[in-house]
C-alpha cells in the first residue's frame, strides 16, 4: 500500500527547532522565517552541540547576515508560491515589501550568494508545486496554470518542459502508469496471500 503526504516544511522545521531548543534548556522565542531570539547567551560548546543536533535534521545555523537574508528571500518565495490564496501583487513587490528592502538590492544579493536569479528560483518553486498538484490529480492543467499565475497552460508547459525535460501531460502520464503498475503489484500480492 502506498500513501501520499504533503509537508509544510516551515512548520516542520519550526517544530524541530522548538523541540531542540527546549531539550537544550535555552530561553528563547521563535520569530518569523527561522529566526530565534535568545534571552541569554550560551557557551561555544553549547552552540557547537546545538548546531550538530540541528544538522542531523538538515537544519543549519546561518552565520552571515547575507546568507540569512537570502534564506528569508527563499522563504518568502516559497510562501508566495505555495500560498492557498492568490496574492494580488507581483513577486518582486511582494518580496521587497515582505523583507523591507528594495527589490534591486535583494535580487543582486540573491544572485551573488546563490549564483542564480530570484526569477529562476521562483520558476523552480512553481514547477515543484505544479508537480505536487499534478500528482494529487485533483486539478486540471488549466486550473494549475491559473493557480500558479501563468498566463496560459502553454506558458506553464513551456516552463515545465524547460525545467524538467518533459511536459506536464507527459509527467501526468508517467505518474498514472506508476500508480497503475503499483496497483497491479499490490493486487497480485493480495491474490497470493
């Protein structure tokens, strides 16, 4: 049997972070976008142990302010793309207002640190979300294109193919074939049990 699950990575990371901070007995409060404010200082040894514990969960402590701001940009983009309600402004305006910096500054910083553009990162996130929506098989490509603010299914298909090498329709067919094959395997196992 197979089960499909959806993750809220921000909520998951926040919960792990909260649990680990409590384990270490640190006095803190969690802020937006993975920021933690500590009410007291802690030793270098405590910092090292805490850093290692977080790394086991794929969470890293960001040491530089530039890297922290880039992470905030990524978080804002993920929030924008994966939002359940339509956000009525352009991504550049949303990001600039959310982070209280000019878009030009944020764009240059993002490119400097990640070696890619904000626009490219947005496209990658949109395609990942499109994949999730296609896999869930609850919406048509037209509905998915509209949800992701594409001007048309053709525009979504072009970016999808440029990113993945296949069209959304081809991706959907592959998913359906895999589900059918897995269903056949499960059914045949049940026959022989």
